[in-house]
């Protein structure tokens, strides 16, 4: 049962009693509702989507006033792909670009492209596992703009590769306006990507990002302004890039490397090496193995690392 809220009646005499006394909520019971059976059928062995349905039902039970919100965005959707396409369409559409049109564009890619379909789910897992602020999969989908910007980029990149570049650039522009994340459609992203907070992230056209990469806010993967062609950074698997870091030029950041917050990187960083400072200096790695014993563990989560890296700035 949906929340029953007293509606304002202009003829009703004024009262000193709080309006909250006229609000009554009934906790919905999904177990006896045809809704549960309907959406169990739509899960199609998608474990993450099944989990998200459970999370949405639980959230709606805890906050009955959000029942319509969860029903429209999650519980009435056929799959994660449909829910994501609907959400992105509604957020990125405007008076000049129909939300319905955008929704169809997103959905066609989410359904037809197996790599994108898998990456959507791997990115969800990455946020849930690596961001301690993420309390559930459904919370990530509905509230984390870094995740949404990343999925919109996957569609823009697909369109770019199909030479549908005008539409790809339009999506890039809308993502930049709505989410404050600017990823050129030509940039290539792996799976398991975490854009934590995401505000101010800029990624250039020829940038390549590997799998399981974590990028905090204010990061630029840009060019130096002196080159053309292949001019943007190449980020290896498992790299962590701290907040407000700038990596410029066609430089390689080796797998497992960590870049401390506020760094300026203009040269290659070897695999499993930490770089900090402006300009960035290497601490640890093959060139200075003795320093590795004193560094934060490479296995610690990215949030803990960011708190500790500043002790090692040269």
C-alpha cells in the first residue's frame, strides 16, 4: 500500500497542530504482492539485479514515502539494463533532447553489446567493494554519479566507434553538464572502474584505462598541448589515482601503481610503484625496493591509502 498523505485543503481552518500529525504511513508488504513474482521472472539469472530488487524492496519498507520512487526506477523495470537506460535517459534528457529517445539509444547498446553489459555489472561490483560509502548496489545505481557517468560514456564510446560521432559528442556534453564528468567518447575504459565522487574528472580522447582502476575526484588524464594524435595517458590494470592528480601526455602508468593526491605526472610510472608530488617523484618499486617495506600495503583499500600516502612525500 502506498503512503497515505493528508492533502492540503484551502478551506480547512488553520491549526496550530503540526502537519506531521496528519501524515500516516503504511509499510508495504512485498511478500504477498504480485510485484515480487513479476520481477522475479524478469531477473533472468542476473544475480546483481536480483540483489538490487531485494535492496529496493527493503529500502521501500524502511522508508514508505519512497515507494513510488523505487517502484518507478527499480521495481517496475524488467532488468538492470532497462533500469539504467531509463535513469540515464531521464537525467540527461532536456527540452531539446527527448528522454525517451535517449533511453532507447542507451538500451540498444546495453542489450546488444555483451562487453558493455558485463562492464555495467563489473563497475557496480567495483563501487560496492572498493568504496566504503556505498551501502548497496541499488544505492550506487541511483545516487553515484561517477557510476552513471561511466555507463553513459560506454554508450558514447560505442557510438563513436560506429562513426555516430555527433550523437556521441552530444552525450558527452550532457554528461559533463549534469554530472560534472568530462570523458571524451574516444577514450577506452576497461571494466571494474571506480570514479569516486567523480566531480571534475577529465579524460582525453586517446586515453586508455585498464581494468579495476580507481580514480578520485578532480583527476585529469590530458594532453600537454604540444602533441597531436595519440597524446593521452595509458593507465594499467589496478591503478589508483588520487584526488586532484594531473597525468599529462602519452605516458604509461604501470599496473598496480599508485599516484598520490595532488601529483603532476609527466613521465612513465613503473608497475607497482608509488608516485607523489609536483612534479611527481617515484618512491618504491624496482628502483628503490627498500622503500616498499615502509609504504602502505598495496592490498589496502584505496581510502586507507589516500589517508596515509602523504607521510611519504619527498
